[in-house]
């Protein structure tokens, strides 16, 4: 006859030390896990390393390279460059294109230093067709031939090829900024709007660039009476143009709204 086990077997006595043992084991495991996943360990294996970033030492080589975004663009035309000499001073052989290119190159340097991408364009540069930029300014100078004692100073004409001729149009604003800043930076050269020619108002590039690009042409002086200033102070002449362009782009205030014509 088979002996069956009792329906309610007697309970085994559990030792207090056994329970304590398991508590200790669980505690050790939990502590180990938290130590492994602590911020200290996480950053030690991350790209940043475990040391604070020191700007004097540059970016760590293992940091990802930031994606660069295109900078705003400006176009500067060196008048007659790549096409002809422009005006020629018979007494010294100085050519207008030499003066234009020198000034335009300094303007390019100034605006590049201010944080813009600047295209230095030839007179009939292939890039001019449908050219789009924050602004385009063409730099020229007037004749080497003596006309009269009033043939001195600078003049500016704006593009109205797009039909935008109102006082608040971008082209008008660009003209005003150029006149304002050039006058202030070059007080020796008076504003001479009375001698603006049809060649300036109908400048070929106005019809060739994008109608969305505000544009102007400036003749920085007369190579007869203003020659010494234009050649000896090219940096200051270029500053007047650069400041005028920045005035327009950055929407700075101006004080010269409608300058009077020089007699």
C-alpha cells in the first residue's frame, strides 16, 4: 500500500540570515547598474569627452562639422574693366578703368570684411544676365578733359528698369544711401546731380540684371579736377561707396533726402 504525502506538509523554518543575504545581493546589483549608467560614465564615452569645452583650444576634431549657409551676395562692377580703357588722361596716360578697378577692389574687400559674398564684375561680365543680389553698384569716373571749374564732384543714378520709381522704391533708397554716405565720407567731393547723363540713367546693366536686384551707377569724380583726390584717397572713396551699400542693406537712417544740385 502506497503511503501518500500529507495534504499540508510542515513549513520549513527560514533563517533571518538567508533573507539578509538576498537583500545584500539585490542591493549590489542595483548599485552596479546605476553606476554604469551615471552621467559621468555616459559623457566619458560620448563625443564631448569628460572635459568642459575650452573656446581657446578650438572645436574638438571629433565634433561634427556644422553646415554652412550661403551668405548674402552683392555685385560690384568695375566700370570698363574687361572691355576698354574708358576715359584716358592724355597728360599722364592714366585710364579710367585703372581708377575704377582699384576703387571697386577696395569696396569688395570692405564688404567681404563686413560679412558678405561680393562678386567683382567686369563691364560686360557674363554673370550679369538675370543677376540676383542684395544690390549691384557700378563704379565709374567722369572725363579727364577740363570742362569748367564746376566740373567736379560725384553723381549717382539709380536703376528704374523694373518701373519702380517711387520715393520709397529700393532703387531710390539705394541712391539716397550712396549720396548720403559718400558725401559724408568724402566732403571734398560735392554731389553733382546736374551732370547726370543719359548714359548713366540708361546704363545697360539695368536692363540685364534681375529686376529684383536694386542697382545704381556712381561716378566717383571727374578725372580732370578731382584726379589727385581719387588716386591719392582711393580708400576713402571706396569707403563712401561701401558705407552707402551697407546703409541700404541694413536699412540705416539717412540725413540727405534730396540733395540740391551743385551749380
